[in-house]
């Protein structure tokens, strides 16, 4: 019946609202119930599908007055568990269903493994769902949370499930406030508070979890904003976050610009600093690789990022980069060109950028090098504007010189006039190239002949010398123009080589600094060539190995450039058409990517060898460590048995008993040592066979205490009856507890009992073995779990030090952990964490 209802409402999908908590206990369930009450007051049909109050009085009070769908009881391994009755909720068909703990793993027996899959069915049936989840249960953050808290999270939910929610609300609380809630008993029972405060709920842990939650939600908001802008074709920059781009030329003013841009970015929280250097075929005046390297270091020190892009038009490249990064402000230095240079070459990069910046604010920063630059290198490749200026000068300059020289032609001889015209032709060649110089040379020759070579005002030449002089003038003008143009071409090639070398140098440096080379290289390829996207594709499987994208405006024509990396891999760039001159640098990128892939393969191969090396090291250490410990009990047992069998000595009954006891104790010690060695070998080889089953601590702990060297040792269990069963291998758990308790008894204060306490928390059970001994320094806490190690490494009379190492290995094999904590008031607490029995075996 439930399936029919689902199909009948398939056209209307329910809406999902998620309360995302930064940590357990911040109030997600309470907020969810508060929202349910508000909807109920507005007339909405709200039911409670599943709520976990954890015994919190205020939360339980919020449930009063809400309809609760009875839970479904399932039996798993002789233990009853209450789960959400999915079919009952579907049959009830409320408008809104409350489902707590989205990441929960269902007890085997239902049709869904995870609760979030139950929620998907409710949504598909047209039922709105309000649910809760903690940030540590998101799949993408699972390993990060484990590094922060030291506790693995075995119940996770795919990020995409939460991202698809129609509304996500962050439930946050300051770490100090959450700890105060715990002290007041509003989160856990009193007996669990001390352990929680000293373990998971440390201020550092809570602060890190809070930052993760804030960043994840901020990223989700960013995604929503980008989708909205794309759907509504919004290309303008929205200043939701200050992103400041500083343009670097490699000149001496770079550090001033970087610091100014950093101050602008720091004015608002979350501001980003991005530095960019544009290289082009004709280079940037004054660009110094050494200066750029120093400026890059300064940018990274200030927390910014550094990029190099190639573009023939610097203003366009700068603005394209800024818009691709959603920059709000662009910082440029005022021109280092002098007035004469600005007059000859027209508006500079800064003015052109300001004119085309549209909604990006451009800061023109003055500095001490303003106007102190060198004269421009006019022999470079000519832009269309420069070409037009060259031809115009070729037409106008000879006429202007003729008018000027005509005023004083009586005081100047023909040679001087010809040299002045020659100088004008060279100037035109410098400005516009050989073509414009040819035009200037022809016009100057005609004007020189008509106005200055007798007979004047005619094109007739009477004297052969004047004809030769005019021919030499034209030839010299053309030769000089050709030499200038060739020098410009050499300058172009040299500048291009410098730009390529600079790009490759930056590329190599970034790869060496980066831990993950392939994404770094692909992103560099995209930014350097100013492309919309770049992807590294495996031809065999079709898998995308690495990808880098940017949100362009989508108006430009998109060209696809492919370059082969190796026989199985290809790099694909999408965006503008790449000129042939860029293919050499692109080939270098492909070569770097090939090397990076080979390095990854070698690293993977080396990682496979590491266990073999570790096993070999273990065997070496084993032989060195057990030689004495095996020989001592064996020698004692042999000596005792040999003495008893000696016909030369008559032992009394008491002596015989003592020798038999010594032999028995030695053989028991030897058996225990051999068992530990065999189990450690199985752990190292991954050959330990587990038989996981629900087991209660009250069943295992007495057997563990019976196996202690002193069965009458002062061990005091506390509050174990109310703890849920754990999922473990009973014999192995017994050995873990026996080893840990034996270690606590060895170092415990005289007369003080060893306490054993336990508490259940969500999907795990925590067992604490507490002693009042000298404690363990923080720097030694990992050392005590190494094989053949013992506190201080100065006592070798009681074994080889495998107890704690074996205990941690067995705990981890069963899906748990074994850690060290300080006992309040002095001593050591061994924290054994095991999965609760509700977790399936395959989790």
C-alpha cells in the first residue's frame, strides 16, 4: 500500500530541511521540534517519524503535543532495537515528518541500509521532511574529523544528499557555551561529563568542528549564488566577498602594491588576495624573474595566491583573470613611463584597464618609481594602433621637416638637410617598422629632390653627385629601417623566451611545493593560458583524473585544444584559440604532467612496499627482543623439571611443590608470550580471523579478570549494566581488557583500585580503565603502543612489551580505538572505544 501511495504522488516531491550541527549537543533536535511546533500552530499536519532525545528533559518536553508514529522494533543478534517505521509514516501521509539523525545506520532487516535512504522515500512520496545531521557525519569530511578528534565516524551521509536540501540551517554554539551546557548536565549524564570534556569536547576540537561547519555552509551558499547568477545570466560582479587582484610587472614597485592590496583585502572578513603577472610575446618592461620570485614569496606570506597568465593584450588579460576569479577590486601601479614616452606611445595599461573595468574597482597606486621608467623599446612587434601611427608619421613627418628646413635652407647645406631627413626616417622605422619607413623614405626622397636639390621646385637632377647622394640616402634609410625591424624581431623572440622560461620556472616551483601535483598542474595550465576549463582525461577508461574550471561569461567562442600527455592520457583545454607560439609551453605542461603521473605510480608502488619493510623491521625487532624473554622462562622450567628428575638429590615435599610451581608459572608465562607473538604476527599479516557479535561488557569483564596474573587484584567495575552491547569478538575483547587492566595494575598507586567504567554514545561505546599511577607524558603516549616498548624502556623483567601494542591492534581490528588520557587528579586512563552492536558487521 505504501508503494502505491508513493507512485500516486510521484509528481510532487517533498521539500527537505536540514538542521546542520557544528557538534553534538548544540541543539539541533530542539530547533527541529521548535520549528515543528510553529508549523503545527499554523495548521500544518506534522508527525514525529523518529526522534532521539538522549534523555534530555527540555527536548522531551518539546515532543509533548506532537503526534508520534510508533517505532518498529527489530531483533538483531538476540537484542531488540527500535527503528523508524517507514511504511507506517508513508501510510499516515503527513504534510511534514520529523526524522532525527539523518546519518543513522538501520538495523538489518529493513529495505534500506541508511536512514537517509528512508528520507528519500518520504520525499519521493511528496512528504516534507525536517531532519538533523552533524558536520562530522558528512562523507567528504570524515577523514578530516577523525584527524581532529581522533574518533572515526562510521555513520556517514553523502554530501550530495545534504546539498540537495531545499533549506540548510546551521545550528552553532561557541565551544565554551557548549562545554558549560555539558557541565550543567544538559547534554550527557553526570558520570559521562568528565570523560567527554577531556576527550571529544575539548575546546580545540569544538573550534575546529565549528570552523568546518561554517566553511561548508559558506561553500553551499556560494554554490547557490553561482547557480542563481547563471540561471539569470548575471555577469556583473556582486561584492559578496572582497577579492582583490594586484597586477605585478616584476618592477621595483611590486612590494608596495602587494602590501596595499593586502590592506584592502583585510578590511573585510573573508577577503582574498590574488596576485597575477601577465607575460606576453613582447614582455613587460622591467620584468625581473628574481623580483617576481621575491614578490611571490611576499604574497604567499600574506596569505594570498600567485598566478601567471599569458596574454597579448595585458589589460584584457588582467580583466579576464579578475572576472574569472570574481574579483571586486584591481590594484595597479601608476605608470613608470615618463611624459615623453606617454606622448609617443599613447595611453598606458592603467588607463586602458580603467576604461574597460566596468563594475570592477581599479586602484591606481602611486609609488616612488612613478615616471622614472626607461624609454620604451620601440622596436617591438607593432600593434594595429602602432602600425597606423607609423604610417601616419611616415606621411606627416617628412612634410613637417620640409616646412621647417625651408625656413633656414640658405644656412644649411644639402648634406645636413639629408642627414636630418635620414634621422626622421629612422624615427619612423622605430615607431612603425620597415613598411612605414619605406613610405617615409620615398616621400622624403621626393621632397629632398623637389625642395633642396638644384634645380629646386623640379624633380630634375643636374649633377650626378646629387643623384648618387639621393640614391645613397634612400638605400641607407631602407637598410636602417630593415635593421631596426630585425632587431625588433630578435627582441620579440628574446622576450617570448623569457616569458616561457618564467612560466616554466613558476610551474616547476609550484609543483615541487605542492603535495598533489596533478590538480595543481591542470589548474596552472588553465590559468596560464587564460582558458575556461582544463581537464586531464584517461582515454582508456574515460575517467577525468583532474579538472579545473572557471565561470566565464559564455559569450566568447569556445575552442578545444588537446595535447597528448602519454599513451593513455590527454590534456584538454577549452576556451580561446591558442596561437602556435604557445604550443611549446603547453608541451612542457604535458611533460610535467607525465612526470607527475609517473611519480604517483612510483609512490603507489613504494606504498605497497612499505608494509613489507615494516614486517621485515618487525621480524628483526622480534628476534632481538624475544631472545631473552623466551629463554628465561624456558630455562627456568627446564631447570625445575631437571632438578626434580635428578637421582642425586632428594627433595622434600615443600621443595617439590616449589619447583613445580616455578615450572608451571614459567610455562604459563611462556604460553602467554607465544600467544601474544602469534597474534601480533597475524595482525601484521592481516590474517587475524574475527567473529564479531553483540556482547555485553558484564559478560566479558569477569572472564578477563579471571585471567589476570593476580585474580584477587583490586579491580572495581562501575556502571556497566546500563551500557549497550558492543560489536566485538568476545575472546579478543577479553584479551584486550586483560592486557589493559594488567598494565594499569603494574603502574597503579599501592592500595588504590583500578576502576573500569563504560558509557554509550551514539554509535559507539567507550570503556575507560583508570589508574592512579605516575601517568604518561604527552610525548610518550604513542610510544607505549609500539611493540617491544615499555614505560621508560628500563624494565625488561616482565615481558617484551607486547601487551598494549597487541591490545591496540586487536581493538582496531574490531573497528575500535585505544587511546591514552590523563586521569583527573593524577594517573592514566586507557580509553577503549568500540562500535555499538547496532552497527552492522560490514560498517
